[in-house]
């Protein structure tokens, strides 16, 4: 049963700007690079590794595996934990004749061939959502940032809504689906964010009381039984006392993932610092946030976004510089300097195909990048 007073207590006792990172990977057959149902095998093997045992988790389907960092006192601590776990997981997969991928969606493996993990949680999800759950063969990057104060956490969520489409555009890394060019920069977002209930970018709540009242309504009307059924792209995490940002596609290289995680952490921290400084602009209109969300899904970094404050367009290519400028105070305080790539994964894959590569070859290049970056960082013996 959801305990909203207890959740409030968790936030009131939380520590500011602790960080957790979650990364989801596809499990591949090394010969075909198609998804393969090997989660249970890798999970069992991970239990023999003292580092991986608490860090590995399942995520809906048996052809997906997730790494979760330890709780870091700051961003650098979380990254150090994640690098160690990433490298061990990639090495473990190779030892068991598998490879791992890190794009927002698999370009061709049929969704109907993927099995739901045999746990009570995921079987209930399959029962409740049917096709919507089974179709969700997607992979993403999440960050958790500790925020002290329940009302402050809601204020941070409300403020960060406006930049979520911007982070998605930067992270877009799933242009191909079902063997075709989807015409989208982030097919993952269309499958998940636009399909799941209580998903996408939420409306602003204003304060904890309004948020708690809504959650209690959902409980009372038998809509949810746990807070993790609130699949919004940003949400308060009741158990951790964190604001969890969930908008981004998985990234093909370890460096890209670390940089994007750093930028996402900085956005949450900057929203908190703005609140502390009395900078609390009116929440962005939902209709304009949703318009930018669609533009990010469709065009990623190739399109144009709406400057909501000025009611005018600007090129999406300017997004990294704009977010880096806004988050400069938080990044300075937290020591975060993300080295964002010039071209994101969707741009690289599409350019490869336009240059004559097949979709399979373009994906194989991204898988190779994952093997050569995630697998080598932070290994200890």
C-alpha cells in the first residue's frame, strides 16, 4: 500500500544532490545481433560477482538487463560505481557468449518474440497493460538526484518539465524499428512515452499536497497499487527521496551516457538552486511542452524547438549550448563538465544508412562502439 505521509518523510530527510544512474542494455546473439532471451542466465552468473550482485536488475523483457550504480554522494561517485559495474557486466556477457547493445530500441527484433520476465511485478504489468507492455522493447538512461524537502522536490519536477523534451532531443538514439527507418529520432519514446498510462511529461502539481492528493485518488480508484506505476518522464521516487529523470534514450557509448547523465543531473540540481534563489517562473503550458516533446521525438537534433518563454522557434542544434549555459551554476558547484558529442546516435545511424550502409550495418557499428567503451572502463580485479 502506498504510504504518502511516509513518502513525504523520506523527502524531508533526503540529502541534496546524491546521485544514482540506471542504464538498460539489450542482450544480443553475437552472430546475428538480434535480441536473445538470456536475462535469467546472466542474472544467475552476476550473482557470483560481488560487485554485480546488487547492481544488476531485470527490466520487463528477458532480452534486457539493467545496471544500477550505487548511491553516490555526488555525480563522480555514481559514475565511478557505474563504470565498474558496466565493465564487469560486458565482460560477463562476453564470457557467456552474448553481446550487449545500448540504443533506444532494437532496429529489427520482433517485439512479439520477446518474453516478459517471470516475476509477479512484470506478469501483473503484462496482465494490466497487454499489448502496451509487450510492445515496449525499449532501452533508456535514468538518473536519480537527491532533493531535500517534499515541496521542493515537486517544485523541481515542475520546473524541469520544460527541459525534458530538450534532453530527449539530445539523447535521441532509436531511428530504426521493425527493420525500417521509423521516420522518428526516438522511436523508443513513441512506443513507451506515448503509449503507457501515466507516462510522458506530467502536468505541474504545485506542491506535495496536490501531488499526494492525486496519488491517493489513483490508489482509491484502483488505478495503481505502487508508485512505480507512475511512469512519468520525471517523478519523485518515494523510496529514495530523489527526483528521477527518465526521458533519455540509452546511449551507444559509455562517454555519451556519462555526459548525458551529467547534464541531466545538472538540470535537476539547477532547478533546485533556482527554487532556493526564489526563481520560480510560472510552469510551462502543457500544450507547449507536449509540442516540444513531439518535435524531439520526430526530429531530435535535426529540427526546431519552441522557446516557450519567448514564443519563438530556435534550431535544436543549439540545445546543448543552451542547457549548458542554464546549468552553469549547478555544474560549477557539483563539478560536472559533460563532453557532449557533436552528433547523437540517431544522426549517426541515419547518416550511415544514407551513406550506403544497411540498417544492420549501422546498428552493428553502434554495438561495436558499446563493446569498445562500456566494456573497458573501470575494471578492477
